[in-house]
C-alpha cells in the first residue's frame, strides 16, 4: 500500500448526519467523523450509531474516512 499525502482534513461532528452527507463536496483529502470534543456527553451513544450508519451508507468517493474517538482511558472510550 502506498503512502497517501493528506493536504487537508475536514472534521465533522458525529452527531450531525446532515453535515456528513455532502462532506465530500468540500474536496478534503480526509473526512474525520468526530465523536470526541464536538459531541456532548449525553449524545455519545447515539452518535456512535449515527457514525456507523454514515460509514456504511454514505459514498465519500475517493476521500479517506476516519473516526476520532475519546481516549480509551476516559468513561467514553
């Protein structure tokens, strides 16, 4: 596998599926669905399900996808 240069990353809050649907239009090299700072503690569980469904159902084209999670040592890790 060849290394890929990532010139731009776009962080999308994991609790807002409407933003993620068209995120590929911005042309970022990597879209990061954020489950850490952008998601309030009361929405952590539901956001995990949303992110899973986004990854399964949204076509990001050639854009790389990643998920940012809470530290494993935290209550939400």
